C-alpha cells in the first residue's frame, strides 16, 4: 500500500497520482480525503501521512506547494526519511542510498514526468551495506537529541 496526502495546494496533483496508481493496480490510501481542505497546514498533513507510513510500514507521498515545507515537517518525525525529488535520479538515489520512505512533491512545480518519478520511488530498493551505517548515524543523532547529549562527542 502507498499512503498519500496533500495540503490545499496539492489536491489536484494528489488526485492525478491516485488515478495513476489505481490504474496500475497499486493500492493507495488517501489520508487527506475530506471535504474542506481550505488552508490545510502542511505540518498537519506531514504528521498524518507519516503516522500512516509508520503504522503500515509502507511508502508515502506528501504534497505541498514546493514539497519543501512538508519535507521539513516530515523529517522531524522519528523514523521518517522524506525527500523532495524533482527528477528520476533523485527518486532512485534517495531510495537506494537513504532508504527514503516519503516522497515529497511540489504542486506548484513543473515536472517533466511526475509519474515516472513516482514509479522510480516506488520500485527502487534500498541497497543497504555502507548506507545502513549512515542511516544508523542519523538515528543516533535523533537519539542524542532526545537524550540531551551532544552527538559530536561520540564521533
Ligand atoms: C502554502 O501556501 C504553501 O506555503 C505550502 O504549500 C508549501 O509550499 C510550503 O512549503
């Protein structure tokens, strides 16, 4: 399953991506499918998308105007690795190297082929190995902040 959500700027783009995924028989859950999305704030959308991604152990797509604000908010949530991708290479590398679990898209950006970016993000696999070591360090940074210790003292 793929989780998807957008703020008020991204409703149309979200619908297009849902239709695209459904046509490919990919199960997609719209977590912002409610009547009045006027003025929806991207941090709230980030939380809803990410909570569903973590609960379902799956990938997510989060949309705001630029993709940037929502990615900043998503990356505050423990266990989330969110990436703004504007081309297929970014989508491929953020899955392979960063094991990204949320793709952030900008509804106000012009993409050459947004569906192709979505395809790559959903199919590319994490390559593990030395990249896992680096992700472990990101987790350690998160943990050190929770514990109130200086990560720099341990490296
Ligand atoms: C909303 O106007 C806009 O600020 C939001 O969608 C997003 O682009 C923020 O980064």
